[in-house]
């Protein structure tokens, strides 16, 4: 059984290796390493508006749970 690699196959492999998509290389690596959620969290945390919104939502949820916990203990 002989494996013949044509020049076309070599050129394709070289083209794939040298072509860089600067904007997509980080997400491609995240997908390859199966850490897409970590990538999304880091990117959203780097954005000041998304970070502020995340903190505000977490504060509202914490206040809601503390209100419900206080009401269940008869504090108000």
C-alpha cells in the first residue's frame, strides 16, 4: 500500500498553517480546548458595560434572596 501525497495536498497544508485569522484565533483555540464558556466570561468581564450589568444583576438577586430569607425568619 503506497501513500502518494500530491503537491496539491502539501500546498493546502501549508496554506492552512500560515493563514492567520487574528480576530478568530483566540476563539478557535478556546473551541479546540473546549473552554468556550470561559472565553465568553472573560470577554464579557473585560467590557465595562457588561461587567457593570453583571454586578447589578447579581446585587439585585442577592437583595431578593436576602429579603425572602429575612421574611421567612420573621424579620419583617
